[in-house]
């Protein structure tokens, strides 16, 4: 049955062989039409057939991802929805909860792909997933890298930027509790504290540094002293801040004010249940 669904006509074979031999992972309607030497209408017929058989998947209007033979008919499952989303714009990175899930920093998987870009774009739908556009200021648009996802190059925020972004905007990570859990998990997996300090300095937001510092202490992460000093110095640029809901909407039994970081933690203890000290415990285990 699988062979039948991936079988090809002569024209379809011409397209698949051309893309396979060239190592291409993307193509367009115009390219296929030119390759076949026919009309756009005949190219559309071939494209539709290749989509139905699992060789092509539409990324945007007139643009398609090619699923090579070695990946089989199910190559564009949940993970490679990221490859489809990557076709929306050239200036982007996949971040927040989506990047955290890719790196294994969270067990929560949602049908939302968070795409960060300095451009103002509308949200899209890819497969059964929503692509939520998070418009990021140019000053925060950094800290990403290309990652191979089943043969496709997809740009994701790195682990350090993912943790910082989730602390900055926990609403895109599943809430404060999940953002803290992502940070705790990242901190015990070869987390580069000096890179994180560089990123915080580059962003230049004292309030974010205070939240980051408080959470680092809360999870008892092993922050190198020199990196901690840099975070403390950056935090001094802000008088005080809060974590969680605005203080104007106090949460019942909120954790309260922390004098060290001058952060009002407007979060109920149960939201951070099981996260306190998580970074320290795992770090100790890995050192054994």
C-alpha cells in the first residue's frame, strides 16, 4: 500500500528525479511548469497528484516542500510542520514553547507554532497547527541558529535565547510555571550562562534581568559567579518589577516580594510546585 501511494507517472517521475538529483528541498509551481515544458494547468495536475501521493506539501501559495524518497510518505508529520512554517518569511525564528518542545525542554505539545519575526505578519495555519506570529523588536531579534529537521533547515532560537524569551513572555510558553520549568530543564543541560548574560546585556532590560535572576535562584541553578555579577549589574538598571500578573491584579496567596532581586512574584506557590531547586538537583546528578 505504501509503495502504491508513492508510485509515479512519467511526468511525476521527472519532477521527483530532478529534485532528488539536485538535492532540492523546495520548489515552485513555475519551476515545475518549466521542468515539464507544458502549461500551468498541466503542471497543476502533476502538483496535485504529487501532493496526494505524499511527495509535495504546499508551504505557501505556489511554493512547495519536497519530501525525498528516503523519508517516506509520512515525512511531514508533526515535527516537519516547522519546515512548512519556515516558508512563511525569510526573517524569522521558531521560538518560545515550540523551540522548547523541539529541544525536549518541555513535555507540553500544543497545536501552535510560535514564529518570531520583526515583520508584521498575520497568523497562518499549517496542516492542523496554527502559526502564531510574535512580532519581535530588532533589538531582540537574535540568538537563533539553523537546525536540521528531517533534511530541512529550520531556524530556531538556541537554548539560552529560548529560556530568556519564555521568561520575557511566558504567555507564549504556557504560563509562568511552564516558563520556569523550561528554564530549569535548560539550565541543567549544558546551559551557557555567559552566552545568556551576553544576551541579557544585549537586550538591555533590567526588569527582565531581575526576573531571570530570581528564577535562577528559585531553581537553584549553578550560575558561575562572574555571570551572576553581570546579571546583578544589569538588574540594577531597573528599580523593581514583577513576575506573573500585574500587581494591580493580585493573585491570592502570591509568593510576594523578593528583596534580593526586587521582584514582586505575583504567582501562586502551586504554579511553581515541583520546580524549586530543580536546576541544582540535576546539576549535582550530572556531576557525579
